[in-house]
């Protein structure tokens, strides 16, 4: 149970940091088109790098143990989160954005009232991917430098030729991954159910504004 607890703790920390930083960076890139054009190619290149090859560098930078493992999880999940959420932001309904700009909404109001509410499904899709990538990063980190955790247990079982220990670790790992994924799914159902009425009200408001624009001959396209 100690090994399971260590892996779960490291995964949750990496998952939380990756989600928060990923959303924050995606917002910054959406806010600044210049930064988006400059940094997006670098994000693609960084995402293609083999993170395991960076293991020795990570150990030198942050030290051995849990910090290195969490950093590995963060590197694997962060860039994917940024790119997925940023893509969702950029594909938000342009008509709603133009409508908000017609009524002199600033960029912050557009972000909080239109972009973020419209991308709640994108957020949760990102979380579903992120939780799996964080777990992969943690196991990879435990393979490289760890004295506890399911990754360490699997490596140790392979070193002493105990196949039962290896398979037990793999099965427990699969169960942990399924539980974490289901936790995200349940959270999504609760939040989406609560936000449905709010989204319905926003849609009604948008339709009323469009009717007002048509009746007043206001062009916002």
C-alpha cells in the first residue's frame, strides 16, 4: 500500500501542477497573438523530445527523489495540456466573440464570459488525457530514480526475476489509472450538470442580442 500511496501522491501533484500551469499558459498565448506565433513551434518541438532522455538533466537540476519524478510528470503532461486548451480557445464560436465585441466587451470579459464557459468540455477532455500522461510521467520517473512507488516495484521485480511482482505492479497500476480516470469523469458530470442552466441562459442572451442587432440594423460581422 505504501508504493500505491507514493505513486498516487506524485501523480496528483504532477496532475494538479500540469493542469494549472497548462491553463495559465494557454490563456497567455490566447491573449497575445505575438507570443502564440513565437512559442507554438517551440511547444511542438519540446513535445516531440523524448522525456526519458532528459532524465539525467532533470536529476541534476532538481535533485533525485520526488522532485525529479514530479518534474518528469509535469514535462510529459504540460505541453499537451497547453496545446489542447489553446486549440479549444481558438476554435470558440467567432460569432459570439463578435457579438461581445459589438457591445464593447474587453478581452478579459470575452475570456471569462464566452471563451472559458464555451470550453468546459475541452477542459475536461484535457483533464482525462492529463491524468493518464501524469501517471506515465510518474512511472517513468520512478523507473529512473525512486526507492518507492509502483514504478520502483516493477523495476525491482524485473531485477530479481519475480514475474509475479511485476504483474502485480502492472495490474495495480491499471486499477489506479482507471480509478483516477473515473474520478475525472464523475467530476465532469457534476460540473456540466450544474453549468447547463448557466450555458442555457448565455445562449438565450446571445439570441436576444442577435435579435436586437437585426432589429436595429447593427452589423457586427
